[in-house]
């Protein structure tokens, strides 16, 4: 089926849009069945729209019971059979006998590249280092006088299947769709690496190094320093893409240097916390060349013959989507929720925090959840069924097998007919639903309501102007971007970038919101937008906020109602968070050690009394509020300029207090709407209204003068 020139995946009905990489990982638990090939194929093919026909692939991890250890499985792309024979000769001479050798033509459209596969049995028991050096030498020689081939997988417990094409096509090329051999763990990827010099299958994901493989969405800006470290370790042959270094780094940290999986993941994610333990700081410094920077979502697999590990890592700002799931038999990692739901409808699904990592193993189960928040809080709010009382006498459309264009045509047709609304059932990742529906702008008096069951994809209700959306499930990233008016009601959780640049209307989320909720929220004239969250929020809540109101109710009484960097760059509006928020959680502020180091130097120079310095060191964090109370005015001004204040931000105030009459006059009506939308019990409503809230807002000029804050400069446009 084609629609407006866009080819559809016939199995899943999703349009092909070259939008961004898609990743998928699945690990079985001890005692659970092997994961069939179809699970990996379906898990990545259902987001075919994130990829292109320039690259896709799979990695399968299997731990066979072989006396004396499994042989090394060698896989290489080669241009001729003579190249394969050269590789065989090097391996036999340096490692051991080669058997099971065969040449297969994976892509029958290609005449100049085939796959050579073989098993190598080492003569020595401890042979990993020897194999790595031999493969690195072979690969260097194959690139020396023009491209002749590439060994792309050489582990004992790992097989890689990759080519140029869409995921289902690549699976067909390798015959994965014609058998169900199964594996302990699968990784899968769609779309070629964006940072690569060409489109041969050597540049397709996954990338492997010994018994480690990764799939990656993002860009590694630390690529240069990572390459330098690998070269110093003797790893000198690279295909020229930033993704490959992740597999090589992780393999070396685990297999050669013997780091634990948690420490290796900690090094790669490169955390930037305000209070890093000395041991962690030493670890990060020792492996500073291995730390990753830039936007990334990485899914990695590792096997050592004793256990098999699934790892997911996000960058410090979480600029790429990544979800984790679990059911009774399997763990999952995915770019979008429908990848997991298509396989396991009732799986628990949560979002790793920025700069965090998830780790699970076949034998040990979950080792690191990737979040400090309660998993029950993140998953318990999910509702997938629409209550019968909520359904109205309107057209019902089954979204199964339909693309977003078809669904939007149905929505527009119902709106044009003057219907009261429409029900969309069984959504599974379709994006852009409801875009362009503007009842208010068109002068329509009656509301138009779009009710959705399932899991709509990115950019739901963008540019909404007057319509009501009600979702009985979770929603993906970029909900209600630049909404003018109307309302959004989400009975589950909302992922990253909820309500970006919203200018009016309201968003009610019964569960949690991800990173950068209410970023660039603004208001004008009498238009004041609201975002009300039933549970908690991740990093950068209200970043660059210029107006409107955000309320996080923390109904489950979490000890961390919101994470860090709240109100970074905030210039207007208010944020109400039920519970205590620490001063160190607000804004993009410096590390504790940096501030204390400077103040210590002032003590040595006789500018700051030692007793005052000691008082400051006893605090969990030297916040602006604490320093303003204790430092001399001249020193406070210098500290602000050096550490806390820039010409692009305004100081904010944090006040823990009960809601007053002025607060309730602003947020009371919206709280009542929220309570009614989700049928919140009366005792819970009373508890909320009687609670203390952390109220975050921009300081008034009078307050800034009292704290000796220097006046803000006006940014100069370049």
C-alpha cells in the first residue's frame, strides 16, 4: 500500500519516514524460553518509519554447552573468495584450526560483496587477546589498498546479521524469517549510522567486538578522544563511524580491564552529578578517554559464557528516546513503547533517567533499573481500556494496520461533518495524530473530542487549538507541542518534552512526565497554559519557562517528586511541586567541590572567616540562598558571577509552604478539573490541598537586590 508516495510496511502499516534511528533489545530470564527470531524482527520492524533502506541488522547471543568452551564464530564481508582464504590463513596460523567455512550471498542484489563464515578453535585456552589482535590486523590489511572486506563479528557467543535494507528485508536476506532458532538475547537496529563514510553493510548496526555488541541512536561527539584511547590500547582498525567505538570500549573495559558491568556503564555514560563520590570521580578520571559525550541512546549486549547481560545507557540530557520494560519472562529495551506492547501487552515499562544505565542479566535478573524513582509509580497509572461510560455515540476507527495519514483523514472527516468527536482504538505508535484540528480557530462552538486507546506515537495534538484529546494509555514524546488552546487528558504516563512551547489550554497527566516537560511554556494576554502531573517529573522541568503554571502533585508521596535542573533558564511563570525540593535541584548550578574550593581559597587569603567556611561545608549543597545569608556582599557578588549567574538567566526563588488564597485562586480551578478527570478520591484531594508545596518562580527585582544579585544583562542577538 502506498500513500502520497510513501511506501508502507505491509505487516505493520506504518509509513516509512527517514526520521531517526530505532533500537530494540530483548533478554530472556533464567528458565524462560529462548527468544524466537520473530520477536526481534517484529520488535524493530514495527518502527520501520524511524529508519531507512540504507541499513539494519540484528545481534543474537547464545551460550551453547560446549566442552572446553565454544569456538570463535567468525563473520566477514569479503569481495572475493581469495580474500576469504587470506583471512582463513591468518586465523589458522595465529589462533587455531578453522572449520565450518562457507560463503553465502546474503543480498542477492549485490554482486561484489559476500559473507564468509567459519568457526575457529583456539590452540590456547586463554586466547581472547590473540583473537582480537589477529582480527584487528586482518581488518587493517583489508582496508590498506582499497576496500577488500571486513571481519564484523568474531565472538564465541555472538552472531551478527546486518545488511543494507529495511529490518524485515535484512531478516529475509539472512533467512531469519524462515526459522525460529531463538537466542538468549537479541539486539536490533534500523537505519544506517549517520556518521559514516558510505552505505556498505560494514557501516550497518549492530557493531560487535568479541562478545560485545551495541546498537546506537545518536551522535558521539567524544569520538576523537575515544579513538585515541582505543589506539593506545592497540585497537587501530576502525570502519569510521562513531557507533563502533562504543562496542570496542565496552568490550575492553569488561574483558580486558575487568571492570564490573556497573562501573563500565558508569564510565561510558559519563555522569555529571553535583556530589560524585571520590571513588567514582577517580574511576571517571582514570578512564576519561572512554567517557561518551553527545546525544545517545545505546543498547548493548555482553556474554562471557557464564552469564548474558542486557544494558541500556542514556546521555546526561537524554536527547534520544529510550524505554525499558519487563514481564514475567523477558526484559526489553526500545525506542518506542509499541515495540514492547506488541510483544507483551501488560509489561511494566519505565524510562531511564538522564545519564543513567539499566542492567539486567539472564541469571541475576535486574541489576540496575536505570532510575531512582519507584517503578510502581511509573507503571501503575497505566490504563489501556476506555471505560464504557466514557465512550460516546461517535464514529469508532480501528487503528490496527493504519498509518497516521489514514487516521488523520478520519479525524478531519469527523470534524468537518460536525461530529462531536471520534474514537481511535488500538493505537500502536502512530505519530502526528490530531495535527491541524483547530475548532477554536474555525469558530466552532461545540467542543470536538478525540478519544484514543492504545499507545499513540510522537507529536500527538501538536498545534492543537480547541480540541480535547483523551488517551487511555501512555503517550510518547512531544505531546501537544505549541498548543494554543484545548485540553489533553492522559490516563497513563507522558514521555519526554511534554507541552513544549504550549501557549494556552491545559494538559493533565495522571502518571509521570519525562524530561523537559513544559520547556519554553509561555503565556500572553489572558492566555495562561497549565500542566498538571499526578505523579513526578524528570530533569529540566520548566526549562526556559516564560509563563504559565506547572503543578506536580506527587500523589504517591515519592521522596523525589522531581529530579534536577528545575527551571533552568526560567524567566516567568510558576512551578508548584508537592513536597520538598532542594535548592541544589533548581537551575543548572555548579558542582559542590568547585564552589567550596574557591571559598577555601578566600579563607586562606583572609577574606572569608574560617568559621563561616566550616558552616558552609556542613550543608549538603552551598546554595545561593545559603551563601547569600553567610557571605560578605563583595564576595557574594563574585561567587554569583563565577558560578551561578549568567546574562541568559534570572535568579529564581524556592519557597516551601502551604497553598495560600492567592495560589488557590490561580490553580484551584485546574486542580478541581484534574481531580474530576481522574476520579481522585476525596481524602486524597484533601491531603493534597493540606500539603506543603515547593513553589518555584523568578525573583522580583526587590528580592534580587536584597540578595546582592547583580543586574542581568540583556542578551545580544548575533
